[in-house]
């Protein structure tokens, strides 16, 4: 069952440091762009994932085509995708050994969530860390 209690969400947000943001956009008016900038401002390292922008730079980070191509360890994958596209990305997160899959507001895939949980990952669905961090009073992330 996806994490939803305030204490569960707070624990996740206080423990992660490196986030793969899947569906990152170079367009400042897009939610994925503003959430990435917000999370960076809160002390998280956010690695953008977007096959169309792969190899370029976004907010000072190299863009990767998928989660498994990121050379660094990833604590959380934040998914800005249509729900129908989540399954394969969750499978990538499982293969990569990501600890948390966070699906943004409106992004729901119960089957993918169950696969992730069965593999030992924590799952959050239909929530946004940009909203949850101030609501829960999560302190700045530190290295």
C-alpha cells in the first residue's frame, strides 16, 4: 500500500538526498521544471531524466535518457509522466535499486506500485514533494 501518512512522507523526504526527476522539462512554466528547481533549492541533488534532452544540461545537471543510465546511486525517482507510462519506469527503478518511487499528482498505477513494493521500494502516489515539504515542515536536505 503506497505511503500516505504524514510521518511516512516526512521520513521519506528527510532520508532521500539524490532524486531522479523523470519527465524533466527545460520549459520554466512546466511543473516538472519548477519542482526540480524547488527541490534543488531545498538541498536535494536532482538528476533530470528525459530521452529528448539526454546529454544536455538542465538547471546545472546532465540530463539522462533513463534511470538506469544514471551512473550515481538514486534514492528516489519522482515521476512526471502519464499514468499509462509509469510501469516501465518503475521496472527501471527496481533494476537500479532506487529506494522510493514517487508519482506526482494525478499519476496513479496500482500494478506498478505493487511491483515496486514487492521489490522492497517505498511508493508514494498522487502527491507532490513541492507541496508536501512545506506542509510537513521538512528541513533542508543536507549531504
